[in-house]
C-alpha cells in the first residue's frame, strides 16, 4: 500500500462541491492568538503605567483586530506570490508592526524607523531563506 501514504491532518480538506480548501483550523487560530497578544501589548504600551480605562481596552482590541486581519490576509495571499515578494511582504509586515509598537514607547521617529527597517530586513531575509530552501 505504498500509494496510500498518510497526509498531514487539516490540509486539503474536501468540500461539498468536490473541490479542496487550504483553510485549516490552525490557519484561523494563529492570526487570532497573535492578534490578541499584539493588541494586549499595544494597549499596555499606550497606557504608559496609568489606569486601565475603556479607551485602552478599545485601542487594544482595534490594534489586535487589524493585526490579525492583516496577518490572515498575508497568510492566504502570500503562498500565491513569488518567493521574493512573499518574503518581502512578511518583512514589511513585521517591520511595520514592530516599528509601531516601538514608537508607542516614546522613542523618536528616526530611531523607530531605523530599528523597524532592521527588523523587517531580518525577517525578509529569514523568510526568503525558508522559501528558497523549501521550494518544490
């Protein structure tokens, strides 16, 4: 039975119409969990040791929802891109996300931009290496 090799669970599920879908449970939960962490951290940085109020909670929910939506869209659209664009998209997303959180700490815009460029370039290089070594 060499032709009946097992596959990874949650991948390529059959739909009622006979097609396959690439959406698994982990594809939904990872962006939501990462968005939750990002939103809590953004609300914490925005609060700056003051009392927690409704504005901070709403700010955290908004930041987390935007982060999760962008990460979900990138996870869905990214595999269709060329490996260079795919890696650059993840690098830009990581750089922008990190730079925004770093700017909430009260640092200057130049320092925030410089460090986010370094983080984005590092993530893009790591993503390119991963996509290049795992190419079909």
